C-alpha cells in the first residue's frame, strides 16, 4: 500500500515537473473563436498557449482577419477551427500566413444539421453552430485532445486525462439541462433569437427555434419575414424572445415592441462573454442560456 502511494506520488510529482517545464515552451495554438479557446485551455492546461482570433462577444461570421492574425497563424504550432463553414475566412488567412502545419477541425465526426436558409431562397445549407448541443461538445473535446496529442506527444496522457475530466462535467451539465427542459411541455418549447444559432440546441432538447435572420449574421431579413414572425408571436403567444451577445439587438427590440412580448434577456450564441460577464466559459454559456430560456418559456405556462 505504501509503495503504491509512493508510486502515485512520484507520478504526480513527475507530471507537475513536466507540466511546469512545458509551460516555458508551450504549444502555440491558434483558434478561431472564444468557445473553442475555452475548450482548448481546459484540455491543454499550461502545456498550451492559446490565441483566439474572434474574442468574447465577437462575431465569427463577419470577422475580417488582420495582419496580426496572419502573424499569429504563421507562428502557430497547431490551428484548431470549428469547421462546417463557420469560418468562411480561414482558408484565405492560412494561405496568406504561409502556415503549413496541422489544421484540426473540432466538429469532425458530428452529425451536421442541414436546413433551409430563408435568406438564401431556401437553399439547403449546413448549420455550423454544432457546439450548442452538449453531445457534440463532447466530440469537440475528443478531437481537441487528439489534435493536441499529435502536436505534443509528451502531453498525450495529460490531455487525455483532462479531456475525460472535462467530458464528465459536460455529461453532468447535460443531465441538468435535460431536467430543465423536461419541466416545459413540448408544445411550449419555442423561442426566437435574432440569427439561427440554436438549431442544435433545439434538436437536442426538442425546442422549435424561429429566427428572422438566417444562419449567418451578415444578411438583413426581409420586412415580410419580420412581419410574419410578429404575427406568429401574437397568435401563438410565444414568450421566449432573446437578443444575442454577438448581434445587433435592434431587430429583436422592434419585434418585441410590435408583438408586445418582453425580451427574455441575452443569450450567448457564437461567443462567450468577457470574464466579468455571465458566460465566460462554455459551461457558463449553457448555464446562462438554459436558465434564461426556461424562465421565459415558463411565462407561457
Ligand atoms: Zn452564428
């Protein structure tokens, strides 16, 4: 027993030493947006130095890479993106930077959600917002751990252990989320957000999502779409209407005024909040969003 304890202690000491040593020469990981940045820090700990191109409250759809971004990418040891068409700008950025290393796609292996994009005349497009389903989040974590291990083989065990611990937290969170939505009858699980970022959340928890904008934030919805939505809110007495941290609140404010429904607060869709805000991590993002959505839906009961 004593020997066993001693061995465990030695392993822990070694891990600590190697971790500390690594912190002086961490893997430079460049990633596209804040949600991935948080996941990578959770898995990589002090073995990674993460640069996030589109930070808190930023709009990853509309992002325009800067010369500083190209410099960061050129100096990266690993680039991690979401994929599914979220970062329309990333191929050009990587080409311009001269980076020749690995580009890991965090969403690899998830089941992509296809939908009609009203802003593109009903064209079938892939929804990139896969992180809004916690089961997909677990796939992201596996992919990130694998990519980090490939870039830094000495850290493989540490990445795996941290990925497992983090995945357990996500599983626990998912139990809570399911219990929250279970308290709302399915026909009352309807919500409105400015752009279509919550389709995966809707798919996972049986929520119908209505958005005046399409999958991206870059198009203006037609007056007809907004008018139809206002009528629908009135007729169907929808109470869950939200602004998002990354997009202009004015359209939702207009919808709120004209339909007489109170805005249920701010949801974090494509970016985390700043550290002092309510959603500085992926887990906080879910806590914030689910609490607000459920509270607003309960008004319709
Ligand atoms: Zn989006």
